[in-house]
C-alpha cells in the first residue's frame, strides 16, 4: 500500500507523491499520482508509466498534456496569494514558475508534445496529431480543440536520433 510522502506545489490535490512504508518492501521509489490537468481528459498520471517534459511536469499518457501558460499562471497566482510567498524555501518555486510563464514556455499553447513513454519530443504529423518516431506512440489532440496562441514560439526540432524524419 502506498502512503503519502510529499505535498505538491499547488497541484490539483495537496498530496501527489507516495511511497511504500512496508519495511520489507525492496522498492523505495517515490510515486507521483495526480489527475491530468486537461479538464477534458482528467486521466490519472502515474510516474511509473510516464516521463516528465523538459519543464519538469509529468506527461499524461492519455492525451499527452503536460504544461501550459494557464497552468503556470495558476501556480504563480497561488504563490503570490499564499501566506508563505516570502518564505525562502518557496522562492525557487516562484522564480522558476515566473520564468516559465514570462518566457511562454507552456507546451500546450506552443503545440509541443512529449512522449509519455520515452520523454522524446514528438512531431506534428497532421494538425493536432503528434507522433513519437522512437516508440511510435501517438496523440490525437483534435478532440480537445486547444487554442495555440504561442505555436510560433515552438522550438525547432533537432535532427538527432530521437527526432528522425521518418516517412509517414
């Protein structure tokens, strides 16, 4: 049985990290469990089957959502309104979140997707359909009808082994 081990920094639920407390258990890994923040998906995100995007958030295996400008804005507002804002141990969370918000690094609005299986950046093969050419995982995000105002800010893909130009 998993027991709470760490609180989240303004996640949907306060407790998002769990560990086994059984002294006979050989696995001491912490497990992240939370709901996908995409309100149209709401799947469970489990770190045992998902990787993190380059912004440090866990990727939903169902819809591919990881982070957005709205998510960073919500975190910032909670930090600014919270009574522990001036606490130095929380300052790094604020600074990092503010940087991501100011630089518009939210992946959803940039139309950037990362594979939950291997963490590689995916390619858009058709409008709002993304594919990983390492493991061939695919997300069809058309049903969510996301607005992508920062699509023009998407980082250019490198032509390394994880992002090859395979024929479709």
